[in-house]
C-alpha cells in the first residue's frame, strides 16, 4: 500500500511538494481567516469585514495583491516544512509500529492515531516560530499602530529584540492541542481509504491499490477527512492566532496566555467567537487538502514507478 508505510524520504518529499502546491493557490483565504480570527470587535487595529467575499474585495482594494499575499513566504516555508516533516515522522512512526506486528497484520486506527499525534507534536515544536511570523505579517494593515515589519527577517529580528526568543513560541499550547487535528484527519483518511478500497475491489478485478484508486478518489478522501478535522479542532486555531498577535506599542499582549484568551473570547463573544473565520478556513483548507493528497499519493506512485525500473 503506497500510503501504508512508505519510505521516510519519499514521504517527506511528497509532503513538501504537496504543501507548496496548496499554499500557492489558497493563501488569500488564509489571510482573511487570520484577520477574522483575531477580530474580537474591541480593537480598531484590525479591520472589520462583513463576510469572506467582502474581506477579499476590501483587502484587494485597500492593500492590493501585497495585502492578499501578506506572509506568503513564511506560509510557503512553514507549510512545506510542516507537510514534509509530518509525512516523514508519520511514515517513520507507522514503520516502527508495523515492525512489531505480524507479517500480514494491518495497522488499526489506534496506531494511525498515535502516529499522527506523534508526528504533529514534533512538527509543532519545529515550526511554531514560522507560523507566528506568518500570523503577524498577515495582520499588518493600514490601521496598524506600530512600525510594520519589512519582511520575514525584519520580523524575526524585531521579535527577538523587543520580546525575546520565548515570544517565538507564543501559541505553542494551542498548537499542541491542534495535534489532534492531524490525528483526526489522518485517521479519517486511512479509514475512509480502506473502505473505498474494499468497495472498489469488490466491483472490479483490479488487485493493486494503485490501480483501484485515482486522483478523484484521493481528492474526495483528502477533502472529507479535512472537514472532520476542522469542525473538531477549529477553536484551537482561533486561540493560537489571538495569542500570536503583535503586542501594543507599550509591549503589552492583549491575551496573557491560552486560558485568558479562552475566558475573554467566551465572555465577550460566546461560542461564535471560537468559530470566527471558519467559512474562509473551509474554503481554503478543504480543496487544499484534496489537492495535497492528490499530489502526495501521485508523487509516491511516481517514486514507486522509478524504483521498479531500477
């Protein structure tokens, strides 16, 4: 099975290429989602938008293409690194678990869940600084009250100078809780994949999984598993974005920690506050996940084809 175990290096390469392809196409929706997430209605530093189309039009009109692609470089870097590392750690974890099982025994959902959680935690520690910089660049707008970061390097240098290295790990706790996002997505993907393979194998004479599933199947699997993960874990994304905002001119953060962010959001906005920007998030990530898994599975097939000819 191409995605069951797979080589670590091949999984990393396929994941990195898939991550880059999705970010390039969907970044403007990521900017909109982030701005919705931090807008609690109590600060003038963040523009207010009526809905996703209004946000898209307003940013394009007031800030141009630069605004729609704010934070694009760290997004590409972070996504490529995250997907690459995730698939690498996920593949290696499944290899390790499979090594302790009988020859014909398949990994069950609990092993997929453990492998995805393990991979997600490792990726969170590696990439949190990149996501923090991306968030801050995306939130820069004409209403911003402090000197804007000139780019990724200037943002990194300024953060280290003004806030210290620990600031790079603001939002790490929600990020660790978001490990469940990847765990839910990959577990759903693997289980739906098994069901689809069983269904199609009964209707055809094809034996190979590579022959049974096509790009349309991978698109459906990637999109469906992403919806399940988003609905389950979205509040953690909102809390992380709010924690990663740039402090005010006097150096004070709006939210001191995760618990404070949860209390303030619940107090002033209710349950809706935890799901701000979810429309843009679904529009961005469901098709993005579909594309990601199409690219990922087909790159793995390519590697397998190349190996078979050696």
